[in-house]
């Protein structure tokens, strides 16, 4: 089965696919959260269903990684606060005239 990358899919279509995958991941996560057992009650989901959910999350993550690679995006990006101190510091170097400072 040829992948969409082999078919030269446009960036807009990849972005649409990324939006669909993100929505599926969030919806599936909400379903898991809503179905989580409360106060020691047994899970309403069977072991087979739990395993299928894990497989879905794995497939979504794999496809998101493939799309990120196709678009040249970094996959290790993390959210940050606008007032957060950056990890890297920019140093300013001034040209030297060949003299050593005293």
C-alpha cells in the first residue's frame, strides 16, 4: 500500500491529517478518562478493549511522527511559557583588535 508521502501530498493535506489525528487522540483520551473506574470499581472496559485503545494511541503517535518527519518538524518540541528562561544563552562577541585586555 503506497503511503501518502509517496503520492506527493501537499502540506495543506498533511496539516488536515495532523488535525484529524490530534482530534482522534484527544477524543480517545477523553473516552478513556470518562470510562476510568471510580472508587475501586472494576473497569467497564474489557482487557481486549484496553489493548485496542493502546494500539490506537500507538498508531496515532506513529503516524504523527511520520508526518512531522515529512514536514521537517522537530518531534521533541515542548510547550513553554513566554516568560520562561530559555535553556540556551546567546553570547555577544565583539571583534578584537589583537590587543589583550589589562
